[in-house]
C-alpha cells in the first residue's frame, strides 16, 4: 500500500516537473492556409482569398466517428499517393498534409474501387497537388471535412453511387493554373442529386474564389451545369 | 579584551574564606557538583559558561568537580525530577547535595540586565550554607567568559585557600570530555540551523514561484478546452470564439515558454535547495538538542 502511494507520488511529481511540449487543442491558433497544418481534426479557417486564418475544430464528420480528443500530433506525407487498392488508404492515417497528388480512383473500365468510406482521411487538411476521387463505390465524402487546401485542382468524378458532397464543405482554398476555368469539378456522378450539389454550392457561397464546374450528374441545376461533360474534362479526369 | 572589561567584581567569598571548608569525611577532598548555569541567555551560551566554571574549578587540587550532566547520566530521570524542583532554592539544593553524595553545590546564573550581562555564582555546602559567592557585570556578551573565569577562580581560592594549577586536575575532566565528544562545535550549530532554514525558505519560495507558470499554462489549456466546447455548441459558426481562443493560445504559448525555460529549472532547483536546507536544519536542531 505504502509502496503504491510512493509510486503514485513519484510519478505525479515527475510528470509535474516535465516540460510542456505536447500537442494541444489548436482552436484559435493562427495558421496559413497552405502552410503548416493545424492539429488533426482542425481546419484552417480563413476568409475567402486570404492566406491566413485560425484553426477551428471539426464539429461533425457526418457518417464517420467524431473527432478524437485529446489532440494528437499529425503527420506529413512527403510524396503523393495513388490509391488503387482499398488498403492503401491506411497509408494516410493521421496524415494532415500530402505533399503531391492524391488520387483515389479505380479502373476506368470494370468494377469501381471499393473503398467504402473516406473516414480514414479525417485528419487530412492539405493536398499540395491535385486531389481526384473517381471511379469508387463511395456514397458520401464524409471524412474529408478537414480538407481545406488543394494546391492543383479538385475533381470528384464518375462515382456511380455518390449522393452527398458534404465532406467538402470546409474547403477554404483551391489553387489551379491561371488558364484553368474552374477550381473544382463535379462530373459524371450519375446518382448525385440536385440537392447535394445545391448544398455544396451553398456551403461554399462565401468563397467565390472557388469556382465549381458541375456536369454529367443526375440533374443539371443551372445554366452552367451541363447535362454532359466536355470531352476534354473527361479526358482530364481520366488522366488520359 | 581584559582591558575593555568594565568589571564590577564583588567577591564576598574572600570574607568567608576565613572559614576553611569542612573536610570531607571520605577522601579528604570535597566533592563539588557544578549545576548547569541558569538565566536567560541562549542554551548553548549557558552550557559554555557551565563548562567554563567546571573547568576553572577543576584546576584546584583541593576540589573534586562533578558536572550536573554526570549526575543526570548516572541517575537518569530521578535526578532530572529532583534537580528541576530545586533550581532556585539553595536549601533544597543542599538537601540534594546529600542525596547525590557531594559536599558542595556550585550554582550559577547569567542574565541580561538592561545593556549588561550579569553573572552570579554561589557555592553552598550540604547544610545550605554559602561557602563562596561572587558576581560580575559586563557590557558585552563577548566579555563574559573572562569575567566568569575570574569569579570561578576566586571562588576556588575561597574554598581551598590555594592557588589553582595551570591545568585541570586529571581525575576531574568529565565536563571537558563530554564537550569534546560533541559532533560539531557550538559555534557551528547556529550557522547550520540558520543556513538550513534560509535554504529551506529559499528553496520552497523558488519552487512555489517556479510552479506558477506551469499551473497557469495548464489552466489556460483548460480554458481552450472550454472554448472548444463553446465552438461546438455554436455549430462552428461563432468566429468570436475563435478570436478569444486565439488570444488564449498566445497566453498558453507565453506560459509554456516561461515554464519550460524558467519555471521548470526553478522548481527542480528549489526542491534540491529546499531538501538540502531542510536536512541542514534538521541536523543542526538535533545537534543543539543533544548538546551538553
């Protein structure tokens, strides 16, 4: 008994006497949209077009598990990743930044990539290259709620069962080459309803710098939402 | 030092010296029990004076000197009880002289009186009759030792009628021997206690002050958690919460830095100094308690 008490006292005294260096809740911490990421389960919230903002915790991951607490340290993947096997998503566990392109896409011909969900990407905040989610069996993009920065365009295409885009609601900045006509393309998702597209546009309504091109989905919504996509876009999305 | 003495030595012993001390029945040498010096001086100072009186009397071949400590060691609690009840009553002490099998009792006291230190000494026989008596008044504590030596020597002369020898009588060195076995000299004990107390106080203060930024940093982190809850409750829409959290983050950074660079070393250093000071204080206190 006395020994147990002594051990507890010594451990407590030792811990109390250590430097405070661990990660902490990042809420409110200043951040740069394309700079060092916030802690996992946060997003760098900034005004449209601004580079600097504040880290804000993710409140809801939709169909995924809620954010973990206390905050853990995030990882940076220093190269891109082409996920063409479902198990490869495990490489992105606890990753907050991918330095390169991230492709989650199945074969152009044949069965879609059976990833099920993107919940394993819940820490991901930044992709410095392109992000493409295509030819998968995804019904929603939940798990991407932390994603705030994409450095070279974002595409969501040819996901035959996709019905929801809420996972992309926290996008802050998407960069494309100067000549590109849009930053985000939502194309050829044959089951994506008009309501989902409308909600996605509403979520990004205060970010006019992110231009969204929608084509070839279940219903065309507006004049600039084409019932079918330009062949050039299809080639681009198929990485041909 | 002697020259600076403002000595007012009043020896009545000389007047009484005409009466030769009654020879002891046993060995012909009277046995003198030197009681601990009383008065309001510090314990270690009174112990030093007791030792000085005993040492001076030991220099007279016609006296066999016994220290109170010796009697207490031999008779234990019983002696303590009896001596405690007779500290100021010469008649009672005279009765005790018979109980302790001594012929004479040497009673002394040293007290502060205004700006001076007064030392009195009296030797009574086993009938309670004063055989020698003397007192001295000096302006400073530093001068007491020399004056006490004079008083004790005069008392010895009055009791024996002879001059003291240069060295104490070999058979009667009990008190001196007891003092020499002490682990530290008297003058080293007070600095040890004072240094220990200062070290303990400084250590505890440093540790306490050093812990403040650490405690405050933890408190600020708790505030951040509360703001996170508020943010969730607001549906992730109230940016004023983010602004408040941003200010709190700055505070956390500052407190963390202060803790890691200054608070932590202060806590550990304070603990070490405090432990060392506490140990020194404890050792000094124990030595003082065991001092003769």
